[in-house]
C-alpha cells in the first residue's frame, strides 16, 4: 500500500515537473525566438526619430521651441494660430519650471513660514510676467509642408530672451512693497539670469 502511494506521489511530481518545465526546455525555446526581421529593436519600437523642422536647442541667451499644428489648407490661418499657441504653451511651461525652481531655492534660504509666504508671492509675480511676455511673442521663423492627404503641417519657431525675462520679472517683484525689503533686485536678477542660462531643453 505504501509502495503504491510512493509511486503515485512520484508520478504526480514528474507530471508537475513536465508541465512547469523543470528542465528549462520551454524557457530556452522562448529565449531563442528571433528578433523582428525589420531591424527594429525592442528599445526602439517606433523606429528612428526625425528632427522637427526648425528645431533649435536652447542656449545661454534664449529659449527656443517649435509649435506644430496641421489642418486643411483652406484653414491655413487657423493652423498658424494653433501652431503659435502650442509653441507658446510649451515654452511657457519650461520657463515657469525654471523660475519656480530658482524661487524654491531662494525661499529655502529665508526660513520656514516666512520662506513659504515669500515663495508664493515671488511665483505669482513671476507667472504674471511670464504670461505677458509669452503671449506677446510671435514666431521668428516658420515652415509649412503638405502631406499626401492635402493637409498642411505648419511649424512655428518661437524664441524668448532669457536675460529680458529675468530683468522684467525682477523689476515686477521689486515693485511689491513687502518683497522689496526682503531681497535686492540686482542680486535676485543676476541669480535668475544665471539659472535661466543654465536651463536647457
């Protein structure tokens, strides 16, 4: 009776082992499957990327971005406006990110609650100036292509001066009476200019 039980258990273990590939044969089969024949690797599922027309990297003096929009050729005016708005939104987010990072570092040197209050005021004043400058910035260069369906693809290159942005933000902040006594405009402006110059896409 014990012998039968022993052989039953052994048979069960062997069956489970076969089903789960104890010998590793199934794993080897998976590992030996070939890569896609089109040359695309798993790390690059969409193939090589192409640079957007007019694309230009940020430098120490300017932020750059390319707004892109497409639509029917008969609506070219709207397509242009959409591309400009897309570019403005993208560059606004990057400038705001750089500015808020600088403000955060600055407020940390002031203190706890006082630092938080100052940070909120500085961010609010800076955001207002950033919006005004970005919203009044036009494309310095543009390009349009027509695809096989007859739709227009419009590219608008937007450029904003880092130095001008820093100067206008510092001036606006200095006009706040509470902030004026807590920082020096020239020192704040120079710190901002340096931070902006080092911030690149």
